[in-house]
C-alpha cells in the first residue's frame, strides 16, 4: 500500500528517538561503579536561584576533592553527581528522583528555597534518600530523611530581635517586619509577632509588609517606614529575599535613613549577597547568622584559605549556608566511617550526636532527635568592605526548635526520631503504649 | 476518497495503523514493561521513567492546544501557562482536600491555611472534596477565563502581537495573584505534599502507572479531537482566518465565534493537561505561570513544527527530553544547547523537526492532506513577504 | 535644598581653622587632664569605652574635640600603637596630629582604625551637633540643628535655647525653635506648652505629630487632672493641620515617585520601542541587552579601578558611550547573523530571540559568575535632597529622569532630523517602496536594530544604579517593556513615552491604597481593558498601516 503521508511515521520515529535517548541515558548514567561513593549535588545553576546556589555546588565539590585527597571515605573515592534543577520546583523533584533512582547516590546536598525542599521531600521519603539542607528556613518541619544544617527561626530571628530591643541595639520600640511574600518570611514574622506580643509590644507598633519576588521599587515602602518610625526608636526586620535587597538598601540610603536611626536586621543578606552590592549604603545595618567570614579562629581561616584556593579567586567570600554544607559534609563523612557503610538507615542512626569543629568557632552537634544542628547565633554589622563586624553573639550553641513554641498550632508538637517517639510531627510518642515493640 | 459535509477522513489506513501502534506501545507495552518485567531485565522500564513520560504526555497535550490556536488559527498565545496552571490548581485543590487530617497540623484545613490562621475553608474551595467536581473545574475554569478574555480581545479585534502581549500580561497578573499568600492558594509554595488520589496512595507505582495510562488516554482523545477539528470544515475555516481574516469576514462568516470556540477549547485542553500533570509531579505553584514558561510552550510547537499535530507533540517531547537529559549531562552548558537549538530550528527548519526531510523517506504530497492543514508558503504570518 | 548625607563636610580645612580660632579665644575648659583622657578614649579598642568618651567630651563642651569626633564619624580617625590619635585629611591623605593639628611628616607604622557601631554612632551624632551649635559658620550650624535628636536631653536643652536666642539666620532659628518646641511640650508649663503646640502645628512634621499624639494620650489618661481644655483643643487642631500638610506632601511624593518609576520604565522600554515597535521583531533578547549594558557599566568600573583610580568618580560618564557601543555592536551582529533571515515571520523572531537570550544569559554567567556583581553609585549620584519634609528625591533618580528625557530627545532627533532617521521611517513604513527609492533596506535594518539595542544598553546603565546586576536581571523587565510599547501603540515613540508615564504614575498612586502586588495587578488589568478599548494603543497608527 502506498503511504500517502509519513507524518505519523515521523512522529513515531521522533518518539522512538526520545525513548532511546532516555533509555540509553538512563542505564549509561546508572552504570554503577562500585569503587566510588556517589554524592548528589542538587543546586540550581541557572534561573533565579543560581545567584545563591552555584557557590554551594562549588563548596560541595571542594569538600569532595579535599576528602578524596585524604583518601576518600571507607577506602573509596567520592564522586560528585551534579545536576541543574534550573530554579524550577517540579524539576527539583524530578532531578531528586533521578539522582536516587538512576544515579544511585548515597547522599544529596541541595536545595535552597523552601518550596524546592517541599517539592523534593516526598521523593526523599519515598525512596529513602538522605538530604542535607543548608539554608536557614522557617522550621515547622522535621523529616526522617533530611538533616537540616541551616538555622531554625529560634537560632536566628529571635536573638536578633532581642538584640535590637537591648540598649546596645538601639532599644527599638516599634517594629517593621518586612519580607518577600513566601513561607519563610511569613513564618518568621508570625513567630516574631507572637514573640513581640509576649514582650509587651502593642499591635499598632508592628508594621508587617510583604512584597512579591523580585520586587524592585521600594520608594513607597521606604517612605512608609519613615512615616511609621517618626517619633520613636524603630527597627526593621527584613526577610527580603535575594534580588530585592539591592533596590531596598539603595532606596534606604537614598532617602537618608541611616543605620543608627532605623537599623535593619536581615536574615537573608550575607557575604555572598554583599559581594554583588555596593556596601557603602548598608554600613551599620545588621545581619543575624550562625557564621560570618569575619569570625577569627584557625578552622575558619583554613576554610577561607581553602575556598579561595579552590575557586582561584581571592575575592570569593564564604557565607553561612556554605559553612552549613561544610558542617553537614564533615558530619556525614564521620557518620559513614562510624557506620562502616553508606547505607542510609545506618548513616542516619550514626548522624545523631555527631560533633564537628566548625568554622564558627564552636563544636557543633547534630541533634539526634530533631535532625537539626545546635548552632551559635552571631549578629554582625555590615562594614564598608562587605564583611561583618560582630557585635553580639550567644554564649554557645542553641538547640533548634523544629516546631516553634510561639505558634499555638505547633507549640505542642515534638520532633524526635529516637525511640520511643520516632516521629517528626507528634504530640505523643509512637511506641509509648507498646513497650518492647520494635520499630517497623 | 469520499467527502461528506466537507470533512476529510481523519487518517488514511496506514496512518491509523501507525496511530494504533503508538497508542498500543504507550498505553500497554510501557506499563507492562514497567510492572511485569523483572528489574534486572534489559527490557524493564525503570520506575522513575513512568511519571517522567507522563509529564511529557501532559506537555504534549499543551502543545496540541497551542498548535490548534497558533498553528491552525494563527493566534499566538503567550499565556497558556495560566490555563495549564489553573487546571493544575483545580486538581491540586482536590488532592489537598483528600489529605484529610493527615497534614502537618492535623487540621481539616490545608496546612497553609492553618498557618495563615484561617478558621474556615474559603468559599472557592467548596466542592473540591469531590474528584468529579475538581475534574470538571480543571476544565471549566480555564475555559471560562479564556472565554471572557477571548471575548474581550477578539470582539475589539485585537490581533497578532497585541494579543500575544496581553496574554503575557494576563499570565503575569495571575502569577502575581497566586504568589500572594492571602489569595488562599498556598502562595509561593503552592500546593504540595499530596497523599492520595481517589483513595489510592499517590506514591504507589501502580497509581503512577494508572495516571500515566490516563495521560495516554487523554492525549489520544485530545489528539483525535484536534484531528477531527482540523480535518473538518471548521479546520479549513480556521486556516482561512489565519491566512486572511479580512477575506473570511467579507464572505459572511462571523470569525469571532470561531476564534472564540477554538481559543476556549484550547484553554480547556490545557486545563486537562494541568490536571493530569499535578498528581504526577506532586506540586503545583505559581511559577508555572511565569511568562517564560508560556513562551517555552509556544517554542515546543515551533520546534516540532507548527500546523502539524504530530509535530507539536514531538516538539514538546523533544525539547523536554533534551532538557531532562542535558541538565544532568551538561549542567553548566545545557542552556547553550537549548538556545542554539531554538535558533537553528528557526533559521533552518521553519517547519520544525517534522519538516525535516529524512533521506530515503521522500515526502509525497497527498493533496488533500496538505490543503487541509496548511497553505504552502507563509504558514502562519500575514502577507509581508 | 538640604543635603542629607553629611558628606558635604568637604570644608574640613575651614572648620579646622574655625576650631583653631576658638582655641585661641577660649581658655581651655574643664580640667585639662579630663579632656585629654576622654579624647584618648576615642582610640580605645572597646566600643563601650569609645561611647563613654564621646559622652564625656560632649559633656565637657570643649570644641577642641570636634575634629576628633567628626574624624571618628567619617572613619578618618587613626590610632597608633601608643594610643596617639591622628586624622587623615580626605583629599591629600596627610596625617594630622590630634589634638593640635600639626602635619605628621613620617606616619607611624601600625595605624589602626577605631571600629564603631550603631550604638556609638547614636551618641556621636548628637555630640557633634551639640558642639557645632556654636560654630561661626552658618552651614555647620544648620547641619547641627538638623542633626539634633527628636527629643533633646536635659543637658542639651539650655545650650540649644541659648543657641536659638543668638541665632540670626531665620532658617536655622526655625529648626532650633522646632527642636525646642518638641522639648517644651513636655515641660508642664502650660504657657510654653501652648506656644510649642502652636509652633509645631504650624510647621512640624511627623515627629511632631507623634509627640503631640503621645501628649494627647497622656492628657486623656489623666482624666480629671488639671488638663487644660485650651491645650487639648490646641493639640487637636495642631494635629489636624499637620495631618493635612503631610497628606498633601504624601500625594506630591507619590507623584514624584511615579515620575521616577516612569523614567525607569521608559528607559527600559525605549529600545524595545525601536526593535519591536518599528521593526516588528518580537525581541525576547531585549532584557539581555539591558543586562549587557549593565555589565558593560560594571566592566568600565573595574577598568577605571584598575587603571585610573583617580577618575573613578567619572566612570559612569564613560560607561554610557561604552554601553551604547557594546550593545549596538551586539545588536547589529545579531541582526546580520540571525534576525535578518526572519523578516516577514515576526512570530518566529520570538523563538530565535528567546534562544539568543538563553545564550547571552549563560555566556555572561560563565564569564562573570552566577552571582550578582557590584556596581557602586559614584558619590555624585549617592544621597539625595529633600524636596518636602519626608519626601526625598535621590540623586540617582533625578539623574535617571534627566537621562531618560535626554535619551528620548536624542532618539526623537535622530529619527526625525537625520537622514538615517528618514530612511528608518521609510523602511518601516513601506519596505518595497523604500527599496525602490534606492534605500539599502538591509543596512538600514542593521542600523535600526543596532540603535534599539544600543538604547537598551543605555537603559542597562541606568538600571545598574538602582538595582541588581546579574545574569538574569533582564528577564524581570521583559513583560513591563512589552506592555509599555503595546500600550503606547506599536511604532509610536510618543506613545511609548506616554504609556511609561501613565503606568509609572498610576502604579505609584495605587500602591499606597492597595499594596504593591494588587497595585500591579490592577495596572495590568487596566492595561488589558484599555487595549481592549483601543486595540492599537494610545497613539494608534492611522489608515492602512494599522491593518498590516
């Protein structure tokens, strides 16, 4: 029979092509090499989040290189599997699945935004993967398959507010809670609002304002802050995300607001962000983190030196999420060596209670119960060279509250992955009533 | 061939053969190879591939929808991401409601509402407890939006780039709206953490395969519907509108009605695709409405080949497969590959990938086929030479 | 016009002589040792010590402390290993001894900068203002009067009162009177209170309003006490007057903010008005041209830092032609290489230019890194001036408004008054006819696209001064630019200008009422409805051209 049209044949060929590409790509990539331990790196290298996440990818690569130079782990070399989820949230889930199912990685270091973490969470839980999440976040979560190496709100936001209330911090009476409209600022501000109310701050003395992602015109908002602040000491708590910070601070400076009049404390502005800004208008404004590059101790000095050498760029800076990856990576290596295997269940058990000397100058411990770190809180004032001058720090590491006691709905919740609780989100222990029953 | 009522047969016999073969492979062979074949076998289709293919199928539906309105009617929409996402949100709302009290805060409300201190379900969430309602909404809401928008736009004869740009404005406005936490759709995080669909656990492989098969069925249906339209008298009228709307108007046709019909249908198809997409990828959030996403959707069609239904589907599959492959194989350079492909296709393959004349597959021109789907020469744009 | 940042303290030498003069006239005050000790404390390593030393110096009211205090504030104070103080002269870099002011010929090896923080700066500002109130220089006194704290401390009150009494300059006297009124209101002396309320109602701003309403609350809470009904009434009327004034000021402020937003939109969209408006190329790479312009600015800044650090302030002036040239060349290259093959298929240019934009983004990311880069505002673009109380017009915004106007004027001149402009218009109106008349349409296309891209580059220079410079920056402006061009009417530059103005001002007037997001959504809705009413934009092309 004479074929009149080959359109569908071509369609068939096209589909076949895609198929074969995938099928070849799949097994080829998953050809398992038993001599190496695979480490997945799930950070956006393109799209809006590339600004922040590429450095984290570099840090993991640096740590892997260093570990391999030391002889690897369990006598095997580490091998990085880098993928680009392109700041696209469904793609994060897809790539996470691919890393675990196709590439058989033993651990994944990745994610930055809350939504990317929420997107990959079901994948890690379903396939029993292991994720190290290095960024300060809103809390209200504890997963069996995730270790949170960034700060929970009580390790960043509340100490910062306490500092601003103190005489040294300016004794703020009025508060502007300014953020980008997504879950981290919302939760942080919610916790802060409850906290401020507990401290006797009136509702009318709190101004809460949200801007969309990538908002770049802060003229009106800064003018409003000025109006609001007139007459009594005011502080701004900024959870403005990434790109919007430059226009915000530039507008503050342009409208003549100085840090000594209205200090801004930011939870998302670190050394890396400052590198892309003219720091002059920011001098004196604050940031609260668990680590600053300017902290002086031998561990940190070595870390900074190694980083500059690895990137081959003297101007590169270190920041808090990078340090979180360093801690997470070191702990994972220790846990693997202790467990003698990269098996996720074994490593997870070994992770609890791991201690490492961190660049922040403290011995940092992984909480076996809630999978978060005990971290110190450090508040720094921005200096002209884009670094931080440390003005306040906690006496020692603080335990993270995965569930905030300041939010009524979560106050009674407990995250505890040890027996007899074995639960990240419970009000009573799973095994309390049935002693002696082993975990499934 | 016998023509009845100006309609051309959907397919020739060999075409039907190919069609059934493809549907058979997609709907039967792949699920069997995934579920029944042992994992160690070289013929096993790995688990992760099934939802991935399901996703491509949903994208293929979107591509068909865009092809219908762009390739065949000459109206370029840069806002189809909105319809897709609205369909997705409708399904996502059902999936959220079906979580029941197993959410983080063990409330009957979705977690993000508890978190915003909302005490009651907003009225626009009512009914989404029922799958049928949600499924209907997934199609009706995008269709209704498209109808209103299209009526406003086509009535005042907004055409060409003007139309494209205001559809872009529309998707941008919707993105901003859905980004707001206060609108009650979960803000930036969107809807996620689904547990089950129609009482089946969503992360079970059999559920995934079922969703995949549902996508195959939906795509097949949509394809046949589109094919039916473009082969009918309506299809030729649409092509006429594309090539010279003025002349069609002068011959006494009310083009508004036809354009509005296709535009609304196209949006409904997108909504269906979105509804199938969400349970397979596990999240829906406003970034699906980014203007860039809608542009990319149009690009799938252009890459595959406009005004050919097969081309649209191939384009969607090809671009996304490339994206999946190169984001792993060349994470630093995949944008080059993608960008260069787009440029190359426009410069050298104005008819898209399916316009490629493969050596040995000499293209014989069946007259009626060609006439119905495209007018030779300037396939889409107006008279400028 | 009042400069906000106290960077106008260039007259350092002048002040220095003033202080010297005072030194001769006044005998050293207080116990000599006390002053020296407090001064030396400024060089301490402990910020607590610095803070208490400042307070002590202010308390001693010895103007000799001024050079040291201002040097501390302006980060020009240095300490050597022995704890002796020096100040660095801003322009010459000379080192002066403190106290005294002799030039130090051979600077000691290890000079340290005392580090201060907000807590220190908070006492430093008022301390300097306190000491400067006696300055013979009116400008110094004015900045001192402006820097007075919202609520005067007990210790400062008599000094300010004395200063107000001997002040000749009416403007400074008003500032001082306001500061005093803010204090008098709390005095309890009803006569004084009434006068103060009156004065604040006449010319006070939001700070005054806040103080007045606190007072009102106090009066209300002490119901039945000897609250003076006249005072109460005076306060209420003063508050009403202040509110009316500030409301007016806010309105004016919003208009001005709208104007400045409009200029940004205009600069961003103008290039697209040419590539898309005139040439009908759906130029999705337009945002990347903005990005290239901004990165050119960055590169020029780096080159200046490297090779002519003395001229760094002028880098912006060099960046403008550079960005124009770079983006123009890239645009012409793209036109010759890719876009010229696509004329007559406008919607396909969308696809190709989208590809181009991906390539450009990734190229820039590989060259400059994924992180944002720092483009500093030159000093002459930092700060701003207060047009009305509370409404500050930053210099960078003023510059953008001027820059936008100049660019529009230049483009208009180019298109209307030059042979190239004539050819461009001819080709865009009727290509065949133009070709028949002997115009090399291909070359004109190249120039036109180059011009559009070059203007986008200028937009990028402007954006680098108010926002981020990163590989993805252009993407954020694509929707806005297209909307401006479409709303204005494709092919009409006047339309582009009007549309930018309209969107900018409406957006800013809506924002206080609806919040940033809903404001933007409303504007988008409005645009869609407007285009629906006038499908060809504000300035529609007439006749047959509109149909093509």
